């Protein structure tokens, strides 16, 4: 048998608890007799609403410009064949320059073709400036070398 007050084990014929001193069968001091709780209504379990599905591996960019991503074909990567055709067309003297200008500054060109055309134009301008500078140096060296040979 166990004490109703402290839960200590007692012999079956004990009149008092050895742990707390409470008389066996007597209600606890300062407490009213305990009545069983009233039965509660049984409600069917309804699970909480599921949170919206989110992909943890994809970050949402709220500050990005949606029109920049809606271009579709204008932002697709170029294929090897498209690059070969671009190089062949750029080899034609006047047509290549016109196409580079159209691709670099046109509004309906693929973004990859546009960046390639701009880089090609910048490299071409750098090459022209270097050729003019080196050509001027070579011409001035020849002029100085031949001018000094006519003295008698």
C-alpha cells in the first residue's frame, strides 16, 4: 500500500504514514475531498493548416528587376555555331564593323552577343591606338636615320 499524501510505501496494516505522518484513510489537512473532474467534450482533431511550400534551396530576390529576367531568348547562352558565324561575319571588312556596332548598341541583340561586340570594339580601338603610336615612332626613327645620311 502507498500513502495518498506523499506516495511512500507502507505496510498494509499501517495506520500512519512513516514518511509524512498522515493518517491512513483520512483526507489531507486543508483540502476538500477531491471530486472527479467533469467529463469534457470530445472534439475531433483537426490538424493546423500547412504552411506554403517553399524551396529551401532557392532564394527569392525581391529587389531584382523582373523585366531583366523576362527577356527569354535575349539572355540565352550562345551556341558554338553562333560564335562561328559571328567570327566569320566579323572577318568581312565593312560588314563586320557595321554588325559589331549593331550588336553592341542595338536593343534587340542577345546580351551575350552584345557584351562580346562591345569587348571586340574596345579591343579594336586599343589596337588602332597602339598601331598609330608604334607607326609614328617607327616613321620618326626612319626619318632621323635617313636625314643624317645626306651630309658631305
